[in-house]
C-alpha cells in the first residue's frame, strides 16, 4: 500500500468527522472532546474501523480514494470502540 498526500488528507478529514461524531455522542455536547482530541480519536477510530470493515468485508465496493459514507461510518464505529476501550482501561487503573 502506497501512502500518498491524497490518502493522508482523506484520513484527516474522515478522522475529524468520525471523531467529532463519536465525541458528540459520548459527551452529549456539540463540540465533543475538542478539535485536537476529536481528530486523534477519529484517526485511531478510522484505523480500527478500517481494519474491522476489511476483516469482515463490510461494504467492499467503496474502497476508493474518496470520502464515502463507508469511511465515515467505519471511523465513527472505530472511534466508539476506541473510546469504550479507553474507558474500560481507565476504570481498571
């Protein structure tokens, strides 16, 4: 897999959208956790969601270099999974 500037831009946009949606859902506030935290959560969520969607072959026809609903949904779901894991880890510590 070749990483290009267009892929990085797509990852940043998808990460920001997915993280903001997840932050708004978890915190019940429009701004979520704040710009940088939302972006970080979204980027981790995009990776987690992308791996899950690839492993289970969910919506395989939408894997182009563009911002699609599949990307946003997978970033959102991955962000929620990441936040749940972070919450569980903090509860245990």
